[in-house]
C-alpha cells in the first residue's frame, strides 16, 4: 500500500512538471468517453443490441479532432474553445445521430473559466451556452425541447461555474500564502528592528560606563604621576582610587555585557541596573577624583520607573564625566533631582571655564556623550537641553516623564520601541 502511494505521488509530481503530458492524457480520456457516449447513444436511439452499431467515420473524425485540440488547452484556452465549439456545431448540423463532441467543448470552457478572469468567463460562457443550445435546438434531434438539447445548456453552464469556482479557490489560496509570507517578512523585520534597538541601548550603556570610569582613572593616574616623588602617600591614595574606579568599570561592563547572555548561560548577572538609589556612591567616586559636587534631591519615594531611573542615573553620570573632562581646573558641579507633577527634572550645573574643544564640540554634534543622553531621554518621551550658562559654565537639563512609555506600560515609546529591552 505504501509503495502504491509513493508511486502515485511521484506520478503526480511528474505530471505537474510536464503539463503537456497531463493534457494529452486528459485528451485521451475525453476521447474514450466520447466514443463510449456515442456508442451508448446509438443503442438508446435505435434499440440495437450491444456492439451492433459503431459511430460513423465523420463522427469519429470530429471526436478525434476535438480531443486533439484539448492538448493545447492551457496554452491557448480561447482558441481551443472556439475550435471545439465549431466542431460541436458541425456535428449538430451534418451528422445524424450526433456524436457527443460537446464533451470537448465542456472541457475547453472549464479551462477558460479556470485560467481567465470572471468578466471573461461570463462573456465567453454565456456566448458559448447560447450558441450551442440554439444550435442543438434548431439542428439537433427532435423535438427541440428534448433532454439532449437542454443537456448541452446544462453541461456548458456547469463547466463555466466549475471553472470559476476553481479559479476563485486558487486565488484565495494564493492570497492566504501571500499574507502568510508578508506576515513572516514583517516578523523578521520586527525582530531585526528589536535587535538593532537592543544593540543601540547596550552601546549607550557601554559608552556611559566606560567614559565615566576611564575619565576618573585618567584623572587619578595623572594625580599619582604628579605627586609620586614628593607625596608617596597621596600617590598611593590616587592609585587606590584608580583601582576602585577600574573595578567598578569592570563590574558594570560585566553586568551590561551580561544582558547578551542566553537564559542557559552560566554566571548570568543578577544585580539590578544602576539608578538614583546608588547616586551617592557615584557622587562619592567623583568627589574622590577631585571634583566637588553638591547634590539636591527631593524625596525619592515613590521610586521612579526602572527605565526612567536608569536614564536619570546615566544622564547624571555622563554629565559629571563631561565636567571632569572639559570644565577645567577648579570647577565645581551641582546636581539636582526634582519631582514636578508627573515628571522628573534632572539638572547638572558647573562653573568651569572649559577648554574650547569638549562640551561645545558635543553641542555642535561632534561628540557622542550628549547625543547618547539625548537619545536615551527622547526614547522615554522626555526632553534634554544642554548648553553654556550665562556667566560661565555648562548646564544639562533633562525632563523625564514618570509614566515612561517603557516595558512597564507595554506601549511603544517615541522611538518606536515597546520597552521590552529596557
């Protein structure tokens, strides 16, 4: 049984790959059906015994011609329909008793309906039905209202309806396949978009972490080199700060890169992302690096949403890093975090004189620190302004919505992200 099924499947695939052979087999089957129909029809009319009568040579010729025409039904369906319809009319006009050449016309009309559009099917089908039915009633066997004459009308109408149904089903299946393929492409594009957004988020985190700690390491290393000979104890303290800053940088790098781990990977990070809860530790680190910082924060309860909390921390971290790098000697910084209604305002001020190439360059678009801060704030639906202060210094001001469009709300943010990767 399995062998027969496998052979049948192979034959089916082969016939699909060779449509002309399939049409030739169909034409042969139609010819056999017409011969059997002609023989049975003769017996029914004449009352002859089985096998006592055969179709006339002219009927045989017309049936063979109609069957052969069906071999090209896929290539030229309208031409084949015209040829088979003409052979049917000739059979009705000249031969008595008529042979069932109309079978070839029925197959040809079905092919036209299945392979063309609906308007063409209606026009060609109605014209074929009318012409063949009229010819059968006028020239067919009497009386004109006999069931054989009306059978021509029924068979041609059935062929057109069946072909139209097959064409509609094929179109429906093609539409389903197209929608499925389009949905698959959309899912792939959405997955790629989410991956790109996740990479951008991780890149921002890496920039914030590395820039902040490397700036501290650079400052403390310079201090150590400056006082190494005259004040070894102060140099040791500076090197200790370098060690602490580098260790903190490595820890945050490990936590950030750990986001890329799979669920089954070992040593996955378990510490939460930094936020305002560890702001004091960040400020202490900056102070030990030699930058005086004053902090003014309102009550931090209720806590900010995770995405807003992380963004506020990164803005302060990046702003203080810029102060250390660009404000110049003797600079001081002020940090304030204030809850105002449904927003949180973060402000970082400094009174530095600048070096002419740092923060100003970033404002004009040459750097990446302020750009990263602005992207992070904008992604949550907030705003960020940064620029020189009147009278000297620099000011960074961010306004973050407390109800951020992040993973906690499940709604897309201003950049099109749903927040699932925050």
